[in-house]
């Protein structure tokens, strides 16, 4: 193969890899915003929480894997706590209350992080097992950790799809998002279902932060960077659709990657142009409920 | 133009008053007992909080070493947290200028916020000292008699690195940064220095601020195979870039260089990925200067932290205040005398002595540094007494 073809294929790999990572980061929002219908501006903060948990635990235990084992249940418990103390009072209220609460949470999280861990930039070392690179061309190698990350993202996507579409819990969740009272009167503890789903959403966002920590760095405000693009992913895909979010993430991966290479001057806009185009074509997103109803 | 004339008229009027001897006496007497109001507009929260804190504490240290007074007068500090938020820049600056009526405004770190401050003091005529932000316009197209800077312009470290790269015999470079003013100014400076040795920029790669998905651009760099890559990133973005660049194995075949911000305050986080990197800045670890050692010890004693380039800039802002207000004996109302004193001041900085250019930007040495462990170790002087070209400044 000639050089340009090889580099084109590497860019495709970049796009797919970025798209998968994006799906992982946005998956928690798909649950909380997409399916439960809560406008959750604090999604980026949950992502940041995960990254900082990974940093603190990896620092204390010396092992990234051990850090994951500790941090994942912690995030789940934290999600349960948040839902019980705050979010469950807001399901019946106007969206504006949710915006206010979650915006407030962003501020609380930022300040809390400043008090507990400080404002420095931190790094989490890539686990030794995956700390290698696979040579692609004479000058360029691909980090093994990134490839492993893609595999994990695929697994999460599959599990999430199965959970929502193929299990009884998934059925209750989907039914609950359409009509809470009806599900309740059928004898399903919808409060409990929502508590668990919310906690899974928080855990997914935090998990994404943990996995991203070794490739990026851990720093104040890191959550704000992912927040907008997560909303774009969910909206492009169609609110409430796991399939849609997956496709949306892959589309954004492609547009962002090739935009950065072939149209660097407007690459910042391309994702939003994509969103506008999709919404004009299908106002409810690619797999939105309204479109299929 | 109108506002500049108003400033000059105002200054002429106060100079006239000062000359009128007896008539002025009561006014001076009042002035001597009143405190000098310093307005500190710095980031105390957000990404740049650590930078703002170092500037603040080092500035106060410089003044404390002079007995806590400026020209014999006590000081009243008015502090505003600018949060590095450009849209709120003008409002925050006005809080200090019109609200607290400060005599001298000091700030800030973020170039976008500093641009708003420059605009505010252009209108009000308030004295402004910039302790970090490198936007070229502040001492270039928007320069003014009342605007000073104790740090650097984005052009300076970039030009110095361009010279170094040219000296290595490299001819083809790729520059990469976020698509915003500071990045473009930095890349421009590098291109200029690089051109002195016949080097050319083969491609400019930009990504939207503050995105950090570098993989497509790294692939592009690998395809172009330039002699050198010049990168302008800072903070968390710099850490990610260094890690990705190293993980793509590009360090082995294509040297990476940048201005000091690439490796300042990011070494702990970047770890292995930063080792051996060469950057240029007006400060370095291991400068063999007695003044630097003295400052580092004093800063550590006062704050329990190690000093860095931001602390040095804050300290020198304090030293500039001391020099100027001692010269006018605390009479902060004698604006043009104060400006003249600052223009003539030689600051005995931890970075080495420097003076200010006609555009009010430091004329200073730029050092080539190399990352060794957790330090940006001094290697050599890249360019001696480098002055910013101050393009578009009418005072030059």
C-alpha cells in the first residue's frame, strides 16, 4: 500500500477509536438525560470525579486495576446517595429545577475538588500491562492502551444495549420513562428502578473518567470539556436511544477526525453543523422516539 | 484617540499642579497619609488558580521585604477573582477601576481577560501592570503610556526557540497549537526565529480550544515527517499532548520543542513523556544567580511552596511598584513621574536583570532549558536581551 492510503486508514482508525471513547463518556448521559429525562449538567463533574478517584486510588495503591476495583463501587454508591438525597425530588418538577440543581452541583464539585485535591494538574500512569506501542509505520506507533480502551468501550456498549433492550429491568426503565404512574401501579418499585439507573449513569460517567485518566491528565475543569460534546452525542443519536448514541458518537468521531485534518480552520464548528443537519433531517435525532412513534 | 489625549491632558494638569509649589502642599499632605490602593485582578479559582496565587503571594512578598509600604505609604489591597473568564473581564476590571477606584491595577494570567483590562484602562487612564498574560497587543498595537508588563510577550520565547531550531540546522517544521490568539502569536514568533536560519513552516496544525483529541494531528505529523515540531499548549492540554506524542513513538524520529509553558507546572503529571524536552523561557531551574537563590529561599519560607516563573513575575511586579513609588515618594497622583520612573527602572529579578522597552515590555534574556526529572534545567542562553518588536505600537 502507498503511504497516503496507509495514513488514510490510520485516520479511520483514529476516528473509530475516538468515536468509541466518546460513546463511553456519553453513555452515562444517555441513561440519565436520554432515558430518565433529567437535564444533567453535572455529567462532566461525574466524569471528573472518576478521573480524580482513579488518580487518588492509583496513587495510594500503586495499581491502576486496583484503583478501578475501588473506584467503581464508590461511584455507584455515590450515585445512589445523590439520587436519594437530591434528584428524586425533581422528577415531577419543571426542567428548570434540574438545570439549577445540576449547575449548582458543578460548582460544588469544582470547589470540593479544589479543597480536597488542590488545583494542580495530575497524571495517572498507564498500567504496565498496556504500556507499549504497536508500530504502524516507520515513524508512527499506536498506543496499546488506546486499543484496549476501544475494546472496553465496545463491551460496555453491548452490555448497555442488552440491559436496556433485553432485560426485565430494561423494560421497566423504558416503561417508566414514558409513564411513571402506570409502571408504579403495575407493582414495580419505580423509585428503586430509577435510583439504580441513576447510579449506573453516574458510574458510567465516572468509569469513563477513570479510563481516560491515563491518556489525558487529571485537572480542574476537565469535566466541562466533555459535557457539551456528550449532549451533542445524545441529541444526534436521538434522546433515549442507546443505538442512536452509539451511531452519533461514531459520526462525531469521523467528522472531528477528518475535520481536524482536512478543514482545520472550521473543525471546531463541524460537529455542530453535523448536529444541525441531523436535526433538520430528523428533528428527534437518528433514533429518536418521536420519529418512530 | 480621544481617550489618549484626555490621559495626557490629565497628566499635564497634575504636573502643572505639582509645579505650583505652595498651592499643592495640602493636597500632597492628604496624599501622604492616605493609603495607596492596589487592585489585584487575578485568577484565584479555576485552571489558573495556582498561577494567580503564586503571583499574588510573591508580589506581597516583594512589598513586605520593603517594610510593607510603598514610598512610605501604607497599602490597601482590593482583590477580584477574574476566574480566567474573558466575557467577565471588563466588568471585573471596572469593579476595581470605577468601583474601588484603585491607583494601580495589576493583572492578569489569561490573555483574553488581559485584553479586556487593557481596554478598560485605555478609557480610564488607570495604571496597569500585567504580571503574566503574553498577548502581543498589550505592548504592541494597543500599547499606552499607562500600560506595563513584567512578564513576556508571546512572541519572545517563541522567537528564541525558532533561533535555537535554526541553529540546529533544521529546515522543515510543523507547528501545532490551539486555534486561538496566543497559539497563533506563538507560532508566528517561532516562524520568524526559524526563518533566520532559512527554516520554513511546512504546515500549521490547529485544533479548537480546549480540545485535546490530538491523534489525527499526530498521524498528520507522522505523514509529513518534518525536522522538528513546535507545540504551544499549556496546563492539562500540554500534559495530554506530551503523553500522546510520546505514546505515538514520535519522540524517536521527530524532535519536539516549544515555549516554556509546555513543561512548566506540568512535569509531575507528564512524567516520563516530558523527559529531555527542550523549551525556551525567561526563567529556568538551576540559574546560578545569587538573587534567584535568595528569592527562592524567601518564597519558600513565606509560602512553604517552591517558586516558579509565575512567582518570579509576581515578585518583579512588586519590585517595579517599589522602584516606581520610591522614586515619586509615594505620590501616586504624579502619574507621569511614576511612568518615567518605571521606564527607567532596572529590575534586579531572580531571572536576571531586565529593563523595560519603549513599549513597556521586558527586554530580557531567554534561556534554553531541558527537562531533567522534575526540573526545567538551565542549558544556555538562547537569545540575550531579547526585545519584543512591539509591532503597531505608536510609542516606539
